[in-house]
C-alpha cells in the first residue's frame, strides 16, 4: 500500500466510527502522529474515551487539533487573553505550540487564569481557538528555552511541512519480504565517547546517538563515512538518549551531510542539547579550533526535533516503534526501547544510566513489555569500579566544605554544567540550610545557572520527592539565596580578590578550559583552599594530573605562552555523585530487569571494562553477552 | 598522490634505471599491471633480469609489451606465419591475446613452428611483432574456449579501455588516515549456497564470490541490497574462488546492477564459469523460470575478467594484494589470499577445497607468507562427516561396475558436469584399460564432454602425475576410446533402446532435471541396472529420495503431467569422490596450516556443521573461531 492508500483507509475508518454530529475538516500524518483537524475540538473533548478507543482500533498515535481556521493569530490571541484574565494573575509569557494547537500560558497565579471550575479557561478557548494550558511562571528564566520556543513559533510553517514529510515517510507501506534486524557499531565500543549506533531492518535505518569524541580529537567522530550510513539523506531518524556532547554533539553535522529526517528525544534533552551544542562551537571558535558545524545547523536540528515524553509509544518507521524511559543519568536522559516488526524483536539502549535513586532522579527503568537485547554502558564495568554510597559521598562533601570554610578557605568544585552540578547544589543547599556548614555564598560560574534554569522548566522530569518539595512545599532548592550566578569577568575577579570563604562550582569539569581555570590560578597556590573532583577525570586531562598529585601544572595562558600554576591547595575526590551506575548497580540492573534479556551488548567503557562486564554478566546470569568493537555488525534477528 | 602523479613518478624511475640504448614508447597501468611499451621488445628480453629487478624496486607487476605500432593486424599476421612455417606443422589455430601482445599458435607438431634452436619462432617475431607462443593442438575441441578467445579478440579495443580504467583505479593513492579491515557476510553462512562476502577497508571494497542459492529459490540471492554493497558501481573488484554456480552464478547480475570493475580468477575458472552461466540461463528459459540476467551480461563479465595464475601476487586496490593458490576442488579452484595494507592484515578464503591428493588435483595449499584469518568451508564439518578413502571408493565403484555389467545391466551415474565427472572418468578408464571391468562404452551426456574439453585446454591446472601421463607418456585418459559423447536425442534413445550393458555419466547430479532423467525413466524399473550416487544429494531433491529408498518417485513429465517411475534398479552411493574435504581433512588442514591462523571463520555448511567445526577447531587448536550468520560484519583489524 502507498502512504496515500494507507491514509485514505484510515480516514474512512475514522469517519465511520465518529458520531454524526462531529465533523472533521482534515486528517493527515504529522510526524509520528495521525492528526484529526476539527472546527469543534470541544465536542471531541466532551466525548470521553472516543479518541482513545479510536487510537487503539487504528493502532496509531491519534491527536485532535483545532482547524487552523479557528485559531486566532498569536498576537490577536494575546490581546484577547489579556482582556479575559484579571491583571493580578501576572501572566509572564505565552508559548504558542504550533505542533499541538496549544498555548501555554505562564502566570504567577495560575488559579486566576483557570478561573472557578475552569470558567476563565473555557472562555479563552472559545475566543482564540487554541487550547490553553496554564503553568506557573518558572522560577528561573532560561534564555535557551525561551529562544527555542520563539524560534519554533517563527518557523511554524516550515516545521509543519517537515512534520508532514516525516509523517508520510513513517507510514509508508512495508515493501520487503525479508525480515532481519542488524546493529552496526559506529562509536563508543571499547571506548568512552562518540556514541553512535545504527539499527537497521530491510525497511528502516535508525541512528542512536551521534556524539563527539571525549579525547577532543578532531578526527574522533563516529564512523559516519562507512557505506552502511549512506546516503545519509535516507536514514529514517536519529534517537538521542541524552544531551551530553558525547551522545548528541554531532547531530548538527548530519544535517550538514544531507540528513533531513527527525530527531526524537525528550523535551529536556532538546533544550539541553541546544545549549551544549551552541557552547561547543563557541568554545571551538574561541580556542581557534576547527568548527565542525555552524549554528544554522543547530537550528536545523531544532526544526526537525520531535519530542516524546517517557512512555509514549511512537511509530518511527513502517516496522519500528520507539518508547523512551527514564534513565536516571541527567535531566531527560532516556533508555530507548525499540519494538521492531510485528513482534519480531525488541532492543533497548540504556544510554548512560544510573540505577540508584539520586537527589534529582528516580533509578533507570528496568521493566519492558518485551526485550531480547539490551545495549548497556560499561563506564564503571570493571570489577573494582565500586562507588561509595551516596550518603557517604554527601557526608564527605559536607566534611570537606566544613573544614575548608572553617579554615577560611574556598572550596572549588570543577564540574560539568549539566548533571553533577545540580546534584551537588542540592547537597550544599541542604547543608547550609541545616547549618551543617557555614552560610557562605555558592557561586555558579559557566553554564551552570542556565542548565539549572532548564531543570526548573521541566520539573516533571525530576523525581517525585524533589517535585513535591518544589510544588507542594514551595521549597525549590535551586532558588535558595545561597546560589549566586557569576555573570561577568569583573564579578569573577571580585570574588577571587576578596579572598572571602566561599564555595565555587565552575566549568569545565576536567579542567580543560572554562572559568574554573581562573579560580585555579588564584586559589591553587594557597593551602587553605580545597579543590574537590566530583566527576570522572579522563586520562590526559589537567584534572587527572592534579588528581594524581602533580604539584606544578603547566597551563596555557593565551598568546602562545604557558605559565605554571603551583598546587598547594588541598586536593580530594568525592566519588559517589556520578550519574553512571557503578559495577554493583550495573549488575543489579541486569538482575532486576523484567523480562530478562537474552543478549546483552556492553559499550561506553574502556576495553577492559567492557570485556569485564560482559564476561561477569555471562558468568552470573548465563545471558549471552558481547563487547563488540567499533565497525562491527551484529545480526540480532 | 593522484594516480597521474604516481604514474609520472614510476615513469621517471623506469627511465632512470634503463640502459640508454633501450627506448620505451609508453608506460601505463592496465588492470593490475604496469605495462612498458617498446618498439624493441627483443632488447628487453635479452637484458636478463632487468625487468625482474625493476619490478622488485617499484613493487609493481611489470610487463613489457611490443608497441602496438609494431604489431601486425591479426589477419596479416596469420598470413605471414603461414608463409614462414612449413605446412606439415599442422597449425590448427591462432589466438591473439591483446592483453599481452602474445599470439598462441596451436599446432599438431609444435617443434616445426619453433624451428632449430627457435629459429623459426624468431623469424615470426620479427615479421609480426607479436610474441609467439607455441602449444600442442588441444586433443579435445572446446567450443567454450574458442568462443571466449574469439570474443576477446573482437572486443580488444573496449577491453583495453576497461583495463586502463581499472588500472588507474587500482593505483590511486591511499586517502584515508583510518586503518581497519572488515568482513561482511552476504551469503553461505550457516547454509550451503549463495556464497558471497564483502571484504572492506577505508579504501577498498571487494566481493569474494557471488553465487546462486542451491535450493533454487529465486529470492535466494546473496544479500546484495544492503547498503554496504552500494553503490555497486563503486565496488573495486570481484574475486572468484571457483566456477560452480553457487560461487559464481550471479556475477553477471552485478554488471546489470551497475558494477564496472574487474573479476579476478584463474583462466580455467573463467572458461568453466562462462559455460555454467550460459547453461544456467538456458535451463531457466527451458523450464519457464525467471531468467535473472541475459547472455549479454555474461559477455560483460568476460570483458572485465582478469585471469591470474596460481602464485601471482597482484595489486587489486591501493591497499590490497591478492594471490590465488590451488584449492584442489575443481579445475582452477582457488584459495584466495589477501594481503591488506602494508603488513596490516592477511586473510584467506579457502572457497570449496579438497585437502587430499585426487586423480586430478594436488591437495589445497596450506602455506602462506602470512595469515591472520582463514574463512573456510564446513560442508562436511560435522563430527560424523567422514568419507571413505579414495582407494576404497575406487574399489567400490569398480565392484559395482563389474557386478552390473556381468549381470548385463547398465551402470547409471548421475553427476555434476564439472569436477566429479572427470574424476570418475579416470577411474573407469583405468578399470577398463586394466581389464578389471568389461570393455563397454562409457557414455557422457549433458555438458560433461564440454567440461572435459576445458580440462584438456588447461593441463597446467591438473596435478603433476596426470600432466606427466598426458604430456610425457602420451596417455591422455580423457581421450580413451571408451568415452562416447551423446550429442543428440536420437543417440540417447538408441542407447536406451539397445539395452546393451554400458556405463552412463549424465547430468544433473541430484536428478533435478537434465538428460539423466531420460535414462532413469527407462533403466529405473529394471533390476539388472544400477544407479550410483557419487556426489552430495541435497534434502528435497529427487536424488535424495531415491537414496533414502523410495521405490516409486513422481517425475514431472512435461505439459503439466506427472508420471511415476518405479525404482527396481539397484541403488548405491560411493562417498569418497567428493571434491570437498571431509571432517578429518578439514581438521588436518588447520593442523598443517603454516603459519597457523589466529582466527578461523566457518561457513558453507549447514548450521550444525558450521558450529561443530568451529567449536572443534577451538577445542583442538585453541584458535579463536566463529560461525557467523549472514548479514554480520566482523571487524578483523
């Protein structure tokens, strides 16, 4: 069947099942969804489970949207809303989501926009056509999020055309008689960095992640030039497990190479990814390195990104369904589960995952409707890669802070902007609030503030406890007065010059550049200060050298000069904050997995760790395992 | 370096090393060779090891050819030769080989063409420019061979252009910094049939074999549609281990799909391949099946085929050298050895091979300069797949013939045209000559006569003993008067009607069509006759059913009708004539291999046998083994 035949068939079924008094103006594929346009969206909303049962019958993701005819222009709609809603509600922003026909109204007092029994909301709908959703004005402004929303609104027509093209491609008929499933390794095998996998069937080719090399080697991209990936224009989709650059950093490059398909990820992954990619090319430009792609390509990524929430089962090709599940690693991080064919095969990619409840996230999901193969990380897959408990880690961190501050020193924490920073912030906020350590400012330098703002935009991606604390107890730890954003060179200099006891979180996490270098230069030589590592220090980085005990380290000082920094400050490492599962958690994940996979592939770890984890899983659980090299193709079915 | 820079560089080096009195008119790449054209080919020939040492210095296959200017037109050359050579020499044919500038003169009395101390030959050279080579007129006329030679002469200009294009492609510079070697399985894994492998590096992609499915399933082609093979126009070369259809039957299809590169194989493989491919499409047409390609595509194959003799080390890509070695399976069958990069990796494909001296061939070569991986067949890889010794098999065959003939019956031997037929012919000829069995005619029906004629055209591909017997003792067993070709329907009917004791070799070997069916219909019901199987009978074939003991077999009788044949004749199987190594020989091959491979991949056997052989080799020799599925990619280096 051609896609037009498929669509006609669906249209007839829909019309046949709808009550006669409900009229529809159009039915079309937009991305993975089958969209019904109607001039009477209320009627649909009022007919209970109609959509749900229709979707189940048709086995499609079905959504009903107001016909564009009944949608007011955004500018006019804003005026209308302001006339209906009392000014005390404190509306701070409107986001018109052209994908869904929804308008998100941000207000300081959401109740006043909703009105008694939703009265005000209904009035708004009638007036503007758009479906209003009300949210509390986010407590921290994220420039990234508002830029992305504005960009999507400005490009709504192009975006709609893209979604229609994608939709027609997803719902094309199956043409091959052959049935097989293959996995090709394009990066991250027996190494950390440049994560990239190709999952293919006779019908569909999907890339899972497309990251940069951690070593910073400019040639260290995934093996995108091999024929399996070509023509790149015919790849069906890219799925991102999370936003870190070693997983998502080279997605813009794919568009440069001719890719035109969708990127699937969670909403926070989209926002964090844009932040990190923009920073990536910024840093490259500042350091005079080759820039792999221009910001225009990041905008292409955004135009083509289709966000999915955890648990949404979504058609991404004629023979493939994708579901994202919480991975517990960073905000929006996902275990990507693929259901291939009609019951033929199920494979999940854990991405980076944490199988432990952390301050921010629930543990990674280990239950699947069906599963044959799991591709899992092995960063800490070695038999000695045990981390201390989170409790011990927190105590250790508090102790270090206490001692340093009592000594009138500064505690410097080099950290990656997304993930560890927020985890450490919560621990420090609690320690200050509970007076376990002195009440000193906690300075956030680099992108940490912006990354934290993105966290507060997506509270539904945090764990229950933290969400409760924020919403119901009105205690958002990120808003604590102890946190101070460093937003200028002058302010940074002032902090350094004052020599007042304080805590500083600054990027980058491995001391290979970023504002942390400024602090190190001044605080390093003084014994009263402490630097504590909370993340993995890769071999060859300055962080690693200092961790090993170097007392004098050469640092690039600009203009071709190198200077030497004396390290007299106390150096320590607190291991338990990692967003990666340690050895125990990795094995526990396999033990608890339901149903148990028949085949496990280890990757995202050095050679020793990938092999060690694979053979340990085989020995303990008698599950067939494999630690492939890059550039292999494994036949799964 | 571009290929022009490479060529200029080589030209300068050649000119610098040649003595001043030798002039050259051109230097160019033609296929894998670097060709020096000269108007004075004699001077080169007279300067001893000049070419040899030059080739060693330049690390290229170097050949010297007469400048086309000094070559007479073939027609004129033939007239000139006939004027020089005495008519009693009995010249039967001239083959002008445009690739080499040689003319092969076939004569009944070669001595008269050569003349005293080569006098006549020198006179010919002076007159015609071509380098004359004299061979004895082959004792059996092969229509295939003479058609191919004539075709090549008729297309010499196109052929030269093709070789130049291929030469420039082979000698292009290496461009990638990456170094890796990958093997992708496209057929014959855990199955017998549709042999096809892709060997690839960042520079070069090579197909090894491209065969049809044995089951006859029209969809059972190798997985040529996967992206690894595309665009097919950019594949560098196809290498054929031997001519059987399950290894070479679909090469013409590649040209239909846009392949323009060379096919490398031995000269007998080329001739047998053309014979079998033409028959393949003939049979398909006769049986009303879909014809996968037209004879024009077989002609494309011939135009692009570059023949290599055993032991020739040949550049087939900028980072790959190929050497073919005797495999002992059928005439021209080869173990294909690849040397990749500059010492990076060595891999050999055994193809089908026999590790035992047979009547026709020496055992397969097991010595290599270097070897890391061997891809070997596992047809008889199961732990019980032992064959009787060849001596026992021969005795068994003689006994069956003796008893049947004494009983005034006929001995019917269904056999594949190429390989087993010639082996059995030699055994029968000896038995008749030594009067171990009665002196009866041995009828050859189907393509057996033509295939035998191709054997006599390439005596250098037979083993020493047989070659000696033919050349020095003047006893060519294939020419024995006992062999009678059946070349018409009438003759076949006469043989059947006469009911005289005789031996009949007829195709096809598994009774799925061919002239053997006519004999079976008439001889099957009579108890005094015997049918003996000498080759593998695949599951589902008529041969297999009769072997299992069926006494009544349904046979398609044309026109939609099926008739039943009663099998009252004696049925027996003689196992020892197989061209495949049995289990003991397979293991012995690994044991004797020098140096010993680090990694062995088993294929060309059913799932059980591939797995059994792989695990037995691992247990016995501690060599890492693998029995991959189709559609996998193994990273070798």
